[in-house]
C-alpha cells in the first residue's frame, strides 16, 4: 500500500468521526435541555383573578362546583298549606242553635208580601231562607206603613206588636223554609178615621242585624185603609202568624 492512498483514507475517516461526534452532542443537548420555567408554570397553574377584597378568587374548577344547585334535603323550607276552615258542627246537629249564632243576611232571603185570601185588610209577609244553612231572624219584621212620596216620615204608621217576648234571641229559619208574619192594616174594618196618604209598606226582615238601607218597599195601592194596624211574630204557618197578630197590643 502506498502512503498517498493511505493518508487520504485516514483523513476521510477522521473527518467523519468528528462530524458524527458533533451530531451526537447536539442531539443529546436538545433532548435533555429543560423547558423554560415560565412556560411550565403557565401550563399547569390555574388561572386566577384578584377579588375586590384583594385576595385571589378560587380556581375555575372550584367555582363550577360551588354554583351547582344543592340537592333538596332537610335544609329546604316549604310553606305549610293553610288548613281548610272547619265547618260549624251545629249546622247539622243543632240547626236552632246554629241559627241563633248566625243571623240571616238579606242576600240569603226572599221576601214577598201578598194579600191574605178572605181577609182584605191583612197582608202576609213571607221570608224564605234560600241559603244552604239555617239562620236567625228577629222576633218579627220591622214594618212601617207610609206614603211613597213622603220623605220625612211624618205620615208613617207603626203597627202594634205582641208584648211579653222571651225565649231565644232569634227566630230560626231552616234552609229552604219560610217564616210568616201577618199584619192587619185595619183590624176594626173602619172606613172613617183612617190614616191618609198611606200607600206603601216598608219591610226590614231583621231590624236587629240589618241596616235600614236594606228595607224593602211594597206598594199597597191608593185608598188603602190603615187604622191601628197590628203585626204578629214570625211563625211557621200563616194560621199561626194570624193568631200571633191578634195578640199585638203595644208599639215596638
């Protein structure tokens, strides 16, 4: 082998070895070099923002769990339902007692005034309880005989009523039943000395519990004779109401 051929070959091998060594050194340095501290921190640290008080707010994951609606449990408060009002047991078992405690209202009554058959001077006042429960009336209705045109009551005539009233403080009227009161405009049947200008009968079913504004007016017609009229108590039948009327002897 000659020296010329050997030297170039050795030189080539030496250059190749140096180049390989440099490549290995660069590759190892790139793989083992650590990442920059700032990049690592920003990758793993949660994002936070300062609150108004100066402290840091909770991480996003904590905030999400805090806003999750809590499950319904013992801490949930609900308003108790209002109980239904109890009915008065006496409405069915003791209708009389219930009526004494519950006066009739004008809205639950139907009031009619008719002429009594065979007795031209008598008028029948029928007060019917149209409500579902019994109610109480006073002993007798408030009746005033007057002129429809009169405004000052100067022509008003009040009928006599029975004396010596006692017992319960009201007259009970059961649901669907009717109480009757009879007024005789001219018990004597006189044609002279009668009140003049009387052509209307004002009826208040219960003066003890109803205001005067609830008074009902019923026409009597012109020429009606009115002299010392009498009014009886409320009764279950017209016949009993007539009998009561005949005992009237005092002004209400």
